[in-house]
C-alpha cells in the first residue's frame, strides 16, 4: 500500500510539475516565514528584557511628591522631603525590602586635564550599585569603607569616561568635580536601557553619599531607591514603604487609616494595632477610629511628660509604662509621674512593665485579650 501511495504521488508530480514546484515553494516559504517571525519575536523580547534589566533588577524609585490632605495644621500640597530618618526606618521596619539607598544629585563640571564635561553627579549608598545594575567593567564600585571615611572617589558611566579619557585607562586617575579632586575607582560598559531619570547612566558619575554631603546640602534626598527581597514581594514592599513614610506629617489621621484598610479583610482580624507616628502633640488632636487608645511611655523619657504633654494623657484608655527595669539607673520619680497622670485622666488603667525582664507583661496581655473579647 505504501508503494502505491508513492507511485501515485510521483505520477501526480510528473503530470503537473509547475504546480507541484510552486506548492512546495509556498510550503517552504511559509515554514521559513514562521521561523523568522518566531526568531524575531524571541530576539526582540530578549533585547527588551535586557534593557529593562539594565535599569535595575526589581528596582523601585520613590519620588517625594506633595501631601494630598491637611495634617498637623499644615496645608495640603506641602512638599514631602526624604530625610536620613526615613531611610533608617525603612531599613529597620520594612521586612520585605532587601536594599534601600537615598540618592542625591548635583549638576557639576568634571574635568580631566584640558577636558571638561558638564553632567549630573549622584551621591548614593554602596548597595545602590547592585540595585541599579551598575556593574564595573574596570575597577570597582563604591564600598562601605568609602562611605564611612567620606572618601573622594568616583565611578564613571561609559560615555562620560569616553568624553574625559578618550580611550585611555581611567582607573586610579584623578579628576576634578567642581574643582575638588576625586580618584576614579571604576567605570562600566554602555548600558542599553528603556528609561532614565535625572540623566542617562552612561553620562552619570557616582560618589559616596557622605562625600556628596561634603560638597552640597544632602539633608533631603532627591529620591529613594529600593528593591524587594524577591520580585513577587514588590507590591508588599511598596506598601510597607508607604506605611513607614507618612508623607512628612507629624501624625496619622482617620483618612490615612481608611485608605490603607479599605481592602483589608477586617472581619477576619481578631486584633489590629495601629502604631501612630510623630511627636506627643499632634496625635492627641486627631482620632484614628480605633476602639481603644493606648499610650506607651518609658522610664528614660522622664517623669515630666504628663505635665509637658497633657493632651496625650487625657485622651487615652490605657497607659503602658515600659522599661521599668531601668528605674535603679535613671532619675525617675514614679509618684510624681503618676500624680500627673491621675490629675489628667483619673482612674486610667496603667501597666508598669519591662519587655526585657517580662515583668508586668502578663497583666498587659490579659487586658488586651479582654478588649478583644468585648
């Protein structure tokens, strides 16, 4: 049977040779076209992914912006600033954030010999290089020692290096940034990336944040750059950073809480604790919508706080006085403190405890459980 099929096929080809050849050419061209399109799509995808990766692996850039609500007596639309304290809080509390770095910038002229190039100089922390894929092709990136010692060292983008050195070795050479001597510690190859901010990485120069502080005012960072511990935790990391940085206000308010918990399954929670932020003045004037308000004071803060900040002590349902294990070592008059509390909030439930020794924790936890049952 197989031989009959071959015979009939060959006979058909011989009867219509032109049509047979055109049919085979059409099939061949179709296969080639599909293969080309698949190869083009795969190559284009690889190029796009490479350009995205060049910007940074899961890097998130946080811009300061302005406040949308009135808070703490301030008008809406106030500019939010990023300070060192914000970075420290993210490092301490954002469990889904792997690396974080402030970034400050200044436009300066960089010179080498008779060559002068105007560009953007960026002050960053050492972990910025890993987040933004600033991979050295020569030399090295900024180190922790550079940061600690305020070293005047600089890392050059590919195009900036070419403009200054024209193909000559640049590592260990000295350039001047606005007249200040900096040693070139490294450079990188050209980066093909989808987007930039401030300016292209190829035209940029990076110095330690501490060295930048010696040259211009870096109290406020231009942006914050961070990466999550894994890509799938990016949204959670962003939410944590939003919660940690309260937009430059001195307290939380009910609108902020409402926006954050709007999509939370509150019915499935037994207990939700909201930690307010800021000082001991503004939070007393704004309700958060909680069932109970608790003030946590501590022995090292001093025994005069009820007298200095009466508003905070009047509006709470319970008081936790922490770190009582420090009473033998810190000047703190317990009777004076409690008299002030009693005058402001008679009969206030008070828990004296030490998280270090565990003293008083049982009574505090029993009270919390009782409130949950209610």
